[in-house]
């Protein structure tokens, strides 16, 4: 039995599970909204308040781990921690206080593990797909066929970074939307070039597979606020109609802070960043010839289990 700790920019995740016949056998999950990038993500530091929230969250998750007969703890720090000047100090304190050694994984390895995790959630089609993970600090885009990765890259343009960089109005204005979209077009040029090259060699890629996080919010808001149902394609993945995805984009992007706070399908800790996360989602889905969205409940933490195979 393994404990996986994914110390993300917005949320610290714990998964206690093991792989049995290449299937994820889950015993326990917990997530704590930490927002470790708040107040310093684009300055390359973890603020004092965020640092203390992070240590407090690790203390709580450590207690949860000790309730299970865990043999191995696999812990990783991603964008906000790996890019912070005091990230190493934070990880040293985690090791000193709780005996948990956290690896600062590269964006490239993060992308690979995300793909491996998502791939376990449902049978992928026989043609190329785009897998997207929207974090607070980074966005991972991976193009693959079945269990083979054709191209991958991590981009430091996560929802928290965009929020900090652009500080949009409430609700966001059309000029701000255009500015962010233009910025993303420039940032994602390597993805556009890779996708065009892969499309020229294979059957055209039209699936966007979203990895947990904001894509789970897509499902929850559709169900609880827009009264729209997705289609389950496995126990861990669902397909969303194109028109329903567009309705979600419009609903979130046009919303005010107060409206978001009252949405039944939106967790409180996602209220601040869901607009920029949705702009990221919409940008990839609408601008690169994709026309199908599948949401996966699996993400980096399930991919980290493969490190113990």
C-alpha cells in the first residue's frame, strides 16, 4: 500500500492506493486547499502565510497516512514549489518535522506522469488525443496515442499565475479576455506546432482529455448549476457534449465573484481561480481543432503510483 502526496500550487492531495493488475485500487483520498502560490507565485517565492498553510496541511495529511499500513510514501512538489527560492527550505522542514521526503519533479516528468495516470481512467481511442492538466502554477499538455506519448510540455501559465499577472476585473472584461487569450496563443506556440505535425502524420486529433481539478468542476457545475448531464464512459471518466462545454465556458467567464460563491457545483477554494482556469480550458478546446471533451478523475497522483511498479 502506497501513500501518494501531490503538493500542488492550489491544493495538496493525498491518495492511499496500490496498483493491482495495472488497476488503481484506492483506499483513501484527501485534499486540502493550500494556495501555496498565493502572494508570491510570480515573484518566485512562497509567502510566509502560504508557507505556514503548507506545513499545517502536511501535518494533517501525515496523520491521515499513519492510519493506514502504508509501506511507501511517494511525495512530489510541482510548479510553485520547484520555482520558489524558498521551496527547498519548505521541503527540508517537511522532512525534518514529518519524515516525508518530497521530490521536486520537473515539468517534463510531471507531464509524463499525468498522462500515465489519466491513461488508467478509461480505454483511450486508437488515434491521437490531447491530455491537459490545469494547475495553479503550470499547465501540462501531452499528445499521445494509447499508452505512447508523442509529445509533451509543461507551461508555466497556470490559473494562479494568470490571475496574479492579469488581475482581471469582476466580472472579467472583454478586453482582458482578449489580452489573456493573445498571451496564451503566444505561450502555446510549441503545442500548436507539435499538434499540426502530429495531425499531418496520424488521424486528426479531436479529443481533449482533461485531468481532474478544473475539469471536475466542469462536470459539477454542469450537473448542479446548469442541469446538464455528461455521459459516463468508465467509472473514472465522463464525456461532455460540445454545446454543454461552451455553455459552461460562458457561464463561468461571465460570472461575478458573488455569483461564483453561490454556485452549487463550485468548491469554495476554486472560486478565485476558476475564471482563468476556464479561459485556459476554452483556449485549448476552441483554438486547435478539438471538438470532444472527456474528463478524467485521474491525474498526477495516480500516475505517481506507476513509479512503484
